[in-house]
C-alpha cells in the first residue's frame, strides 16, 4: 500500500515476507570496508602532535549525525519523520535488535526502511551490554548507566570509526528505544564521536503523530 506524503509515496510493509531481508539493493552490514580510505595514523615525531585517523580529508566539513528513538511511536509516523529529515541510513544501536512493538524488530524494520529507500545497519558493538541494561531497567539511574557504558564505549574504537565513516558517505540516524536522547546511550555515542573530532552537529529527531 502506498500513502502519499507531501507528494512523496510512503509504502507500508504488508503481508509475510522471507525471513532474510536486505535493507536495499545496495545495503550491506557495517564492516571494515566502510573505513576504506581512512588514512592510517602516523607516528608522532618530537615536533609533531599525533592525531587520530579520520575517515575524510581535513578540508571537508564534519558530517551531521541524527538520532531517533521509537518509544511509543507508530511505525508510519516513525518512517515519515525519517523521510522528512532526509535520512538515508539508519544505524541500529540496540545490543539486541528485537522489540515487542510491532515493526521494530530487525527483519521487519529493515524491510520497512528498504521500502522507503533507507538503508538499515545493525551495529551491535555499540549496544548497551546486557548487565548494564538490566541494572538501568531496575533503578533508572542514568548516571550509573552512563559510567558503565562509557567504559564499554572506550573499547569500541573500531565500531565508532566505522560509524563515522558511514556518516561521511550518507545521512545517518542512530536508532534506539528511548524517545528522550538524554535518557539513552545513543547520546553518549554521539558525544564520543564529537570528542574524537569525527562528527559535527548532532540533531535529535522527535517522532510526531500525523
């Protein structure tokens, strides 16, 4: 079924499909090939400060990174919000890409996004480790979750570089559950990428009902 949205056709998934879904004809999972073209870091000399490798020439401006949460969001409204923001790829930062909310588990979501011409990538390495996530669900102590997740994030340099490289090539939105980014680990991912000098502005999208 196609629904017209601001002169753009929004195609909603329907029926049953195959168990294996490709996000698009050109979609692929994040992999080290995304970082091709990243210049290796050079050894610092006595008179030169060493710098982390970047996935783009210094003359280029830093890419903008978007984030979005699907808490309480209807799938139709979620897809429309992504389209309105010009999102070309969604990076799922959930450790387990499963949801009780219809349409947001990995296979169903990848299919729905593909039908809107949006690529889907699941970057599990940036998900919240199970023990930290479980503790947060019990006490809702974001400060404690932030401390534990920040330690985990410090070990995920390769995944962060892959994400930054993708953001250079296409307009990316980080996905997780919480509607409020300040209560979600995706805000910590975005902040870390800024600290590394890999991205510029961060825009937090809010799903609005139509």
